[in-house]
């Protein structure tokens, strides 16, 4: 990371009080000297709690909702970089409250784009999810729509120099609402078993720090319009349960509504526009840009890529890298430090 990338710059994070936002702020403050870090979110209690930890002079806290374009536009004045992390993320909640999910994840994405263009923000990265690839639930479908909107935003920027990209990755170790804190709660409460949805289930697995570092690096790499996908390991859900509670029996409870058995990040159907770099993939836009080339074989820092083989799919089942029970324990322990 070049020392000047974020030094003296203003960065806004939507949904900034979440797990990602906190780790992102911690990393920025540790390694850079930004002019301002703006936390944009709608929960005043979470902002208050975050202020007790991050109260440096550069910190700003804005109460606001991504559904409110006017508030976003005001918050982005003078901002150089935006990370769009706000989303309605819980799969069952989205299934039962579909229009709320659409309003936040799709309409909110449009508002972030409009506010960024109105303020001539330099670069915007939106956080996505493996559930946006070949979605089978509403959450994944809204995030796919959001991804498409952010990619297409590069074609509607007109005379603005704002560029937009997307980062897509898998389950984050220990993030709020994920399976690790759920299992921990059951273990601490003395449960006599851990519930497993399916014995064959696999998931991509990434630490919060690795996710943050990947997003930071992609601000350097981005040309605008690409979807960045890190190369990360997979886990078996049964191995996760064994790693966390070796002596507890596992009980199969069935797959939840809208849940996949395995996750996909680069679907085989778009192998013709998927490029492999040393430590990540890039999914190139399906649309043609009117103002510049669609060549994504070389990124902004001159890293070179090759087109993936025909039919290639990057999924959690056929991944070359699976964590052992011991490696899962090490990663979980490190992630909680």
C-alpha cells in the first residue's frame, strides 16, 4: 500500500458501525493519516459505542440511512473515497421482509451512486457477497442487482471522474450474525449439541482483517467496473463445529429457507469474462463502456491476469484450498484477538 493513498484524504463508510467498518477504521488509523473518516449509519447506540473506541480528531459520525439520498449527498461533501458496506444481510429476515431488503440493498445502492457523482467522489467500492453469484435467495438477488448497478454506474458518470468497483467475498470469521458467534453462544450456554444444517455443506472462509486488506488494496488496483474476488480457503461446516466444540455431538436440523449447500463466487457461465490474477479473480463487466477500454487483463498497478479456462467455476466445494480442523481453530483464535 502506497503511503500517500489515504493520507490527507476523506473516507466515508456506509454501515460503518458493523464488523467491517470497525476493522477498516482500525486499519486506516494504524497505517495511514487520513484527513477525515466518516461513519455513516442509522443506529445511534452503535455510533455512541464506536465513538468510545475511535474518538480521534479525524473521526466523524453521521446518523443517516442509505435510503435517504439527501442525507447521503450532504455526508459525502468533500469525500475522496467511499466504501459502501451498508446492507440488509440476514437471509431469513430478507425472505420475510422482502421490500425492506429491496429498499436498502437496491434503492440504497442507487442513492450511494448518485451522491458520489453529485460530490465528484474519486473512487467507490461496494461490498458484495458470494450469495450474489447464482442467487437463490432474496438477499443474494438484491446484492446481484446492487453489483450490476455499481458496475453500470461507470457508464453514467458522464463528465465526472468517479469510478465504481465491487468486492465480493465469502463468510467472514466471527462477523456479527454469522455462525461462529452463534456456535459460541450455544457452547457458553451449555448446549448438549451443535445444530448442523447439512453434513455436506461448505463455505468460503476469510478473516475480517484479510477482507479489509483486500478492499484497501483494490482501491489501488481498480480501473472501475470490475468485481474483485479474493482467492480464499473453504471449510466444511462439520469441521467448523468440530474445531469449536470437539466433544459436542452435531445434530442435523436441515437447510434454512434460501440457504445454499455450497457457495459460488465466480459462476461458470461467466468464465469468458473472468480473469485470474495471482491472489484474486476479476469479473469484467458484461456491458461495454462508452468512454474507455474494457480490457481488464492489466490493472491500475500493472498486475497481469489470464482468462480462466472454459467452464471454470470458483466455488466452495471444488476449491483447491480447504482448511483443516486445526487451521480453522487457529484462524478463529487469531480473528478474535
